[in-house]
C-alpha cells in the first residue's frame, strides 16, 4: 500500500517561512508525479506545486517566487519550502502522487488526477 505522511506545518507570522515534508512508502518516487495541494474550509482543494519524475517543477501563480518544491528520491521525501508567507496561504496542505509512470499534466488544476493522498498538515499564517 502507498502511504504519504506530511509534517512541518504550524503557525507563523506573515513574512515567515515553513518547510513541509512528505515521506512516501510503497511508492516509486523516481517514476511518478508528486505535488502539494491545499484546502480551506468551504473551498475546493487547490493545487500549489507539482514536480515531475525528472524534477521539473510547476507552480500556481500566487506562490511563484515564494514556494519551492523539491524531492529526495533516495529518502523518498517530497518537500515544500514556503517563504514570505501570507495570511492567504493559511490552509491544510496535502501531499499527493499520481499513479507511477504518469506525468503531472493538469494535476494542479484537476486534483482528481492524483491517486494517492496524505492526511494533511495545517499551516496558519497570521
């Protein structure tokens, strides 16, 4: 079974930084698309950043220049470095992955393309 476990969330003041981590088990990171998504109560889940198996990253406009997605295939870990945080970044953040072998395509705008999901980690910016 594939398991994704996020950590690193917390409360921070505007302008601060957080680094989210996601550890994957049962999943071959070298050959799959992975990404970070976020959701606030009453709103749909939103794609934030994705990374292809070759390391190519894609971001939504609102986080470009502030967030950086990366991965460590050996450690089976996905990261999201978040800098210059804003109150609008407050949300539950989820790590997700597509079925092994599939590219990211439109996963950020169509989250249902992600097959595996973590339980989430809360980020609060005040």
